[in-house]
C-alpha cells in the first residue's frame, strides 16, 4: 500500500511540476483547489476513520458470525447483506471471516451477499458520501448496490 | 443592527453543528466508549489512527489530482469522454477503472464528484464505484479463504453488474431530479 501510495504521490507531484513550467498561475489555482477541498473534507475523514476503529472493536467478528450462522434461507440472505452493509473494514478482514462462516456451514448465498455488500455498500461512510455527492445520490446508490449484492449473492451461492 | 452576543454565539454553534455534526457525533460515541471501557476505546482509536495513517499519502495524491483536473481538463473534454455523448464506451472505461483502482472506495469520492461536476454522467460515476468492489489485487487472497469457484463467480458477477447498477442509479437520479424542476 505504501509503495503504491508513494507512486501515486510522485506521479501527481511530477504532473504539478510539469504544469508549473507550462503555466504558473493555473498550477497555483490547482494547488489552491486541492488544499481547499482537503481542508473541507479532512474533519469528515477523521470522523469516518474514528468510527471504523470503534466499529471494529465494539462489533467483533464472533458477533457477526453468530448472527449469520443462526439465520437460514431468505432471512440469512438478508442478514448477510445487512451485516455486510453495516460492517466496515478492509476486504482483507472480510475474507477470513467469510471463510470461517462457509466452513461452519453457513448458506453460501448469504456469505456471498455479506462479502459483496461489505465492499460495495457502506452505512458508516454514508454521511461522507452524502456530503460529497448529495444525500439523494448516496441513498440511491447504496440502496441499488444493496439489492445487487443480494442478487449476486444468490447467483454466486448457486453457482459455486 | 447587530445581534446581541448570545444570539451570535448560538448562531455560530448552529453552523458548527451543521457542518461538523459527524465529527461531533463521533466524539460523543467515543465519550461513551471511554466511559464504558477505556482500554477498548483506546484500541478503537489506535485502529482508526493506523487506518488513517495508511491512506494519508493516497488522500493527498487524490486531492492533488482533483485540483489538477478542475483547472487543466476542460468540461468539453470530460463531457466528450465520460458524458452521454461518449455512449457505451464511457461505461466500459468506468468499469475497467473501477476494477483496477485500489484502496477504500470513499477515498476517491471527491475525485469522482469533481469529474461529475465537469460533465461526467451519473452512470459513469456509479459504475466506477460498483466495479470497485471487485478488488482485483486481492483475488489471490480471496481464493485462499473462499476457493476458486466462489471468488471468480463473485468477481465476474460484480463486474457484470457494475454497468446495470450504474444505469439504474442514473435513471433513478434523473427521474427524481425532473419532478421538482419547475425553475425557469
């Protein structure tokens, strides 16, 4: 992650240098816009990451496992999708959790819905999404993605 | 006539709450967490801090890119490449971009919005975000935990669904946008 981030940063730094040689004024304007939007959105990002930490500590993996393991059929599919929507964290954390769910006999479509919803629907990041894109878009996108996650879950579960 | 000081203070407080409500709510939750269990609250703070530190460089790079795009790339170009006139090709480009990008999706929200303001259609923005769920670079890891059938099936279906989801969200956005548009 660090290597990739540094590569991005260096590429964009290079682009700024190249632009500065072409037109100083426009490049300064770019910097001002970049700094302005950074300052505006950083408090939100800080809040989101603080929430991610809280969530990971206070809603531990065993709790999710218990909830999803207890449900069956359509209820399991819905539970998987909802848990995935509320859960937040890197997919790196979702895979082992889903793996242990499959091993302990959870219904595959529900596990698939959980994973897809985990990476594409974000209840915790919803306020940030609404701030950037507007509430209507954030709600519409997450609702449609949630339905898609259930559908993909069903199909994956039936195929595999 | 200037307002009395208490009213001004109340107004300033309201503005603060409206603009930073999420930060305030999070601080409140942490207050509760510290009251309930100080060591777990500290642990949560540590996890959040480390997660934030790991994306700091990318966040700076993304905002740098936002600044460059807004000043140097013309609206006409964005509209031609990623707007309605670009047709289906723009959606394919969006799906491909979403598939190969890395990091959490919310990092590129500001970038996508700046492209949107310059004329990209909603379907393009949404398709990028939907395809983002594929996580190409993590497939080997996913296979390790969930097996080939599950991982490939999930990734292929996610890519296949990205464009339909994008078009559906765009349709919903434009339908709801048309109704109240009685402005001249």
